[in-house]
């Protein structure tokens, strides 16, 4: 007797008509025609059942603050930072908690149950940290939220940033962050990488650094981050986020850099929506689009995962909490439209991101946590193309969100009356 059986599921690996038996919040069985009963059954009817989406790079302290205290007229990264600098001293803990909880509501409906959020530690009040720690506790039953101590204004550039970052870590923030390309000089950026990796090693914490989020091909802090990762014994525990300068770097230098990153087992987190929006702002034409070298990094064996980064905040006026929208953009910007390419992109939204976050019990195997999303699509390729409804979102064996399928009605003589947006008119590969 199972608590829940999801029947007739298609899995991301291409398996079809699989029944998933769940008991005690765990996946106990995965097989065709499971001969068992359950307290509840859901018929997936040949639709895709995936592990939940994972966002390894987000800014929850800023989300849903669009227009406060004013709009980002230029649409640039620097004006966004300036705007956040105006809002940060006057924002209250209550506002931060309210916005974050509302975003988490949205995330659950999108099947997004794991988020890593950078938390600005530049304000000595640290209300951002207090608020996000409270949010982490409140959403724990349905979202795993990791927090990164992020010195937005620079570890050395901002007075008091060294103290506030250490205080944030003492308060219980999970991960050490940084932003070396925003320091005053290349030398100070390099020094900040060394100092922050030393803190992580001393405290036994992971590192997740905004790194080289610029069009400047000479911004090469990822090289330093990889070297310090090896030096401090942090292999596999370090992420380099953005890495947009790599799209402008000399190919010979990159041929040296990528093997160093692979040796250090760096986790790479591009943010396709934001990178394509904010980069190339000094270019006329040809205009660089700003995403790092996704295909080359994947081919070298690096773990590449994608982040949403921002939703309706000073840097990005759009966003929906839908990681499939992130993957959809990645396919275009990385020019990865082949069948195998799209499968890799889907993995970058799920299993790769789970690896980046070090999630235990994640996946669709016996013994894994019963965290699932049923999508109105037959496979991962169609999920990325359609960005379909999440028919059910399941957390530890319990349904936490449902969406009605999209069914379109037609009133045309001789044509079908209804179109199921997830299954009709799909090419057969």
C-alpha cells in the first residue's frame, strides 16, 4: 500500500508509461504497471514527470521591488546597482519578508522547489540577512532555500563590508559570496577572491561568487577563483556565477582557462535572461550578447547550471519564476537547438543545478525524495519549447500546487474542436 502512485509517466531519460510509487515522502518503486494500491493516485496520461526545477542563482532580497524607488531607465547593470543602493537603506524587514514569501508562492506553482539566493550584506543593519533567514525558516516545508553572503558593493570597496560579511555568516548564512570585478582595481578583486576563499575554507563553507559579470575580456577573476579553489582544497564546493567576460576573451586564453576550471571542479552558473539583457551595453553593432561559453564548458565536463537571477527588480523588469523560460532563452543564446543540446539544457535546470547546490535525495530514482513536477508536455524537448502548465507539483509525496491544463477551443469547420497544448501537433523525432 503506497501513499501516492503517479501512473503512466514519461521520464526525462525517455522512459515511458512508468508508475511511480511513493511512501513516507520517498520514491519506493519505479516500474511499468505497478501492481499496488495507494491512498491517492494521479494519472499522468503520458505526460512528463520531472524532478523539481532548481534555481542556483537568485536575489530574493530584491525580488518584486521593481519601481522602488524609481525605474531603471538605462536598463544597465550599474544603474540597477545604484537603484538598489538607494532602496537598501530604507527598506524594512517586513517588506523584504513579504516580497520574498510572495515570490516563493509563485515559485511553487512553477515547480521550483530549490533556490539559492544571494543576500546583500553591504548595509550594516543587515536587515536583508535577518529577513532572508526568517524566510528560509518559513518556507522550509516546501522550498529548500540556501543563502549566500554577498558583499554587493565590494568586499574591499565598501567600508565595513569585511565585518558585515563575517557577521552574516555568524548569523547562519550558508555560503560565502563575492564580486571581484566590482572592486576598485584588478588587484583588489584578486585579493578579495583569495580572502573570501580563505574564509570559506576556515569555516567549512561553499563559495558562490559573482565573477567577471562584464564585457571586459581582461576581467579574469575566474582564473584566480579556480586557482584558489585548488589551493584551499575547495574542489567541487565553488561556483562561478555569470562569467560573461568569457564571451569576449581570446580563444587561446580560454583554451588554457577551461582546463584549469575543470581541474578545480568549478560549478558554472550562467543566467541567460539577465546576461543577454545587461551585457553589450557599450557596443553599437556588432553587439555582444553576453552569455558565457556554455557548450564549450559542458563539453569540457564542467557542471553547468542556469539561474533566473532576477524577477521584477532594479536589474530586470521581467521574469516569472519559470525556469523553463530560462532554459528557453539559453537554447537561443547558446545556439544549442539540437536534440541532445536541449536535453543538456533541461539537465542544467534540474540535475546539474541540484549538483551545484549539493542537494541530497534529489532525483527520480528509488530512495530519492518524492519531489516531482507533472508537466503538460510529453518530453523535455517539448517542455522547453512550450513552457507548459505544471499540472501538479509534489513535495515529499504531497501535492502542493496544481494547474489546469491549457486546452484551446477551435470553432473552424472541419477542424478539431480542442487542442491539448502539451500533446497535440508534436513532431516525432
